């Protein structure tokens, strides 16, 4: 089964500064604009990096859910994922995710969402940690 990324997949992206707080992120043949809101000294022309992280988690989870539904022959009528990051009282960041999966009975929905959460590569990277090496 394929989720958002096949196991062991290596991903690559490049980010280039345009002006002010604006950047363009490029991966494969796609590009996305990153920027800050006006009150954060940006021009609000694109996503904030944290918003792209939220979209990445939800997109990975959604792709995994759709893939699992396809493999089980489950006909999905609709899928919407709401996600937010916030700091808990202990200072640790928390992701709160709500999955709306239409046309699927509750038992099957619970099984699929739990399994997808376990398989989602982006969620697992955030949960388990990631070594980051910055060179100059």
C-alpha cells in the first residue's frame, strides 16, 4: 500500500529567496510561494512555513486514508482534514487533527484513520524526531 511517501523514499526540495520575507519552494516540477503576513514584515503572498507543515501532515494522512480505502474497496464520498498546532501547557507542541470521512461507517472509519495515522510518514517524522544537519 502506498501512502504519501513510499517507505524509504528520499525527498528533495530547494528554497530560493525572492525578496523581503518571500521565498519560492521547488520540488520536482512544482513550486510554492512562502511568505509572512504583513504584520510579520511579509507581503502575505504565500503560505507561512508552519502552514505548509500543517498541510504536509494533513496531506500525508489524507493520501494514506484514500489509499487504504481503495485497497479495502471502501467508497469514500468525501474527506476533509482540519489540523492545528498549538503549544501545550508543558511547552511541547501538539497537533490536533480532525478527520471528516464521509460515506464510511464509524467502525471502518476508526480502523482506517488509526492505521493511516500510524503509517503517515510525515506524522512519524514529527513524532519520532528527525536529525537535521545544516551546512554552509
